[in-house]
C-alpha cells in the first residue's frame, strides 16, 4: 500500500514529496483512518487519510452507512454552510488502487471522549460545549438536502422507518434479547408522525467532535451515518448515555446540560425542539447502538472480520439495553447474582483473572499503537470471561426461575426466552406488566454486571 500511497500523494500534492510515513490509528469501527506524515517542498506536513480497505467495494453498513464517497460530499457541503468540518484535499480515484476514500488536512485537538469529560485542560471550555454543539447542529440542519435526495445519495427516513430497519437487522441475527423486543414495541407504538425532515449528521456525539481546550469544537468528524430525518434525532444521539463516558449527570456528551444545548439550537435554527422529543430519540439511539454492537459481533462470528475488537464490541450490546431499561422502566428491582463457587484450583474465574493481569500489566506496556490497543482489548475480554465464570450460572438460574413463573411453565430456558421474545413481537404481552418489567431490568443488569460492571455503576447516576 505504501508505494501506491506515495504515488497518490505525488499526483495530488506535487512531486517533491519525501519521508512518507503512514500510521493506522486505533479509532474507527467501520473504516480506516491513517495519519500521513511527509516532507513537501522541504516542509514537514501532516494529513489524514480516510479509506475503505483495498479488498472492499464501497458498501453501506447494515444500519445505514452512506460510504466514503457520500461522506466526502457531505463534508464539503457542511464546510460551505459554515460547519466546522475538515478540509478535503483530494479524493482517491479508481486508478489510484487504494480503495475508496479521501485525503484531508490534519487537525489538532482531542477526540477521546473520556479525556474531554475529565481532562483538566478542558475544564475552562467544557461549560461552553453544549451551546457550541447546538450552534453546529443548527448549521448542519440548515444544509439544503435537495441535491442529496435527487441523486439518491440520501433518502428521507421517518421514525418508523428507522425503528423497522433496526428491528429487522436485530431479528436477522437470530439472537433472542427480550429487552430489544420490548423497546422496539415501545418505539413503534410511540413514533412521532409530524416532524421536520432535515439533513442529519447521524453520528454527532462526543468522540466524533474534535475539541480544542481553548476554543472548543475545532471540527465535526465522521459523517458516514448521515440521513434526512427528524432534527431531534441528531440532538438526542449526543445525549445517549453511551457517549457520556461515565459522567452521566451531564446529559450532553458528559460535558453539558440539555437545556443549554436546546436553547442554543432553537435560537439558531428557529425551531422549538423539546425534551419529550429528545427522550424518544434517546431510547431509539440506545436501541440502535445495542443492535449495532450485536451486528459487529456477528461479523466476527461469521468470519467477515476476525479482529478481537468485534466480539468485545458485541458485549457492549448490554450497555445499550441498560440505557433502554433506565429510560423506559421504573427503578427498583435489582438482581445481581451471587458468585459461583467452583471446586477447582484454580477456578475458571481465577485463570481468566490471571490472563487479564498478564495482558494488561505485562504485555500491553511492551507494545505501541494498534498492537497496544488490541492487547488492552484482549485484557478486557479476559475480564468478561472472569466475571462470566463468577456470575453466569447463577444469573441464568435466576432468569430461568423468573421465566417459568411468568409463563407458568417448566420448559427449558431457551424455549421460554424465545417465547418471551415472540410474544413481545406480536403484541401478546402488556408492556406495562410489572412482572415483565422486573424481569427485563433484572436480566439486563445481570448481563451488564458481567460485560461491563463500571457501566452498571455509572448508570445509577444521572439516568434519565
């Protein structure tokens, strides 16, 4: 690839290019992002390359991705509208033999969400970020979507369209997750009918915003999930709990207040978006993210993507379901299983704990870049195995007992769980049934305690 990249850069930037170094960055679940360092006319320069892999034709993600060609069009339209978007320098052409993508200026700033919400260098600017987000979203929603519609690069989507698309994707995976069926029922029954349709960024959240500690938002990145739909959807995605990075008390990205965001957005857009509209789309966002995580795990299961990132992302599906629980179900019942006592020395849990410690403290510190990141992911995987060995069996036993009581049946767990999902899908169960709600909260909380216990702890603070 480096030889082809060198030729591409010479053709676009000029022949006097030397010392080209390409570094694959760790971020990006669906496409590659590369840092390109080089010398141009004797001056050190840095660029960013977004590309799909050489072996891939341009294709949409299962849950709405538009592809890098359309993403480049969107970024250029956003820049013309005054949005703080990157400057695209050149697009990859078929003759470049580099896949599909584009080269853009390298921007300085922070995109790691946990640093933005906790880093002392952002203390001064954090209170201003919610208002800045409102201003940027108002500009994005002012972009005329006509050309994108006429060219069929984007299509209008109603709330019901989004829910059915996501629900169909979940059902195609053939994995029974009762909270997802419950949430889909709620979303279909409460879908807003009368709303504006504007160009949505689609992934406007903490993590896709480049933040400068002095000025705030330096750039709005990653436009690959754009659509034309309800403006409240874009606002709500920024508020979804997954993107607060543990600072749950601050609804907007873990750094700001929703009232500040809405005031700025309504002032600059001329609309009147309210909290009720945001709540619906927050439920949808949590539902969508859970299904997206399951879909990414399925690419590992089917051999499409064998990176260890994929199965670990799949385990984050329980986090999105917990957010749905906290948005839709009353607080109260928490059933966290007791540890399983094994007559083994060492136990399964102890073996997994030893593996986690080795990867985290002995292997990861020896590595750099992507390799270090993957070693940390592997350590997280070992932690999931450790907690599953501790709690999995008792959690399943408790879940089976509740299901048998719910259906007055002694069938096996898999049959009862499938029955629960099936009856939710056809409307045979009352969503307000207290026993059903208690069961759903219990199974989701137990699973998150295995997958990501810190997320369970965070969810008890500031859940909406």
